[in-house]
């Protein structure tokens, strides 16, 4: 079972999500929170695999709560769920370690599938969000202090690790990377894990953002 924690200040939204996810035989909603400040305690108590996180909440917002969750020793994956299709929200959420960003008007079956994918280690973004993300990050790629820092961080990688990071930045799956770079799938997975560890990142989305920031994709 995939254990899910719901975080939204609107009780009707939480009720709808609980009903929606409760119909899936492999998902179990283990808790709910109305504010980001409640999340760390509930995560410690219920050990969720995935947290569905609203962005705008009255005391502690979803972006701050996501950063706090991802700093835990065994952090759950986070899907940011919001009505706000904002470039800034997208980038901040992903930079804080969210593995997905899904709009609240996404069809129920797609939200259920997003939870499954993120639990399996696959990042999830709404198509509209993906398009905006790539456009915004690419527009500033290779410029400014963030790009300098990104290039310095990528310089810590070995040649093969850097090739894999670049392919992740292009949105390629492990299978596609293995075929393109003539590696076995286990070798690709090992390189991805090493990249995450060396760069102190949480997931593939953050690798892609770093590569784009450096202007290398």
C-alpha cells in the first residue's frame, strides 16, 4: 500500500481527495493536515510515502512545509497540488524538493496515477506546467550567479556522471539514457544515485533544474 498524507486548508478539498484516493485499492490515506505547520509531526507519526501538499495555507505555506519534509532523514515524496499555475510556484516547489506539481483541476484518475508514479520514484508534472517550467528556466540559463553556482556544482561530477546528468536534464528516462550512452540500466541507476548524493539533491527534477540553470541542456 502507498501511504498518503493530505495537506490543504480547505476541508472540502481534503474530503474530495480522500474520497478520490480511497477508491484506489493500493492507496491508503493515513492522515490530514490543514496547515503546513502540522506536516512534520504527522509525517513522523504516520510515515507517509507521498504527501499531497497545497501551496497557499494560512500559517505555514506548502513550499516551506515541503522544504521541512525533504530535510527529514527519511523524507516522503511531495506532490504540490494547487489552483495556481504560476511559474514562480513551480520553480520554488521543485527547487525545495517536490517530485510533482499537479493542478487541482487535473482529472481524478490522473491525480491517482501521479501518486503512484511519485511513490515509484518518477517525477510528475502537469503538461502545461512542464512547458512553462522549461521555458522559464531556459530563458535564464547560463546567466547570473545561479548559473555560476550550478556550473560549479556540476564540476564535482565525473565525466560519465555529467553525461547522465545532462540526459536527465533533457527529460530522458533511465531506459533512454542506457540506450543513448550504451550503459546497462543498473549502471544508469547507479550514476543517477551518485549524482544525487554528490550534489545533495533529492530527485531527478532537481538534477534537471541544475543542468538547465548551468545552461547545459
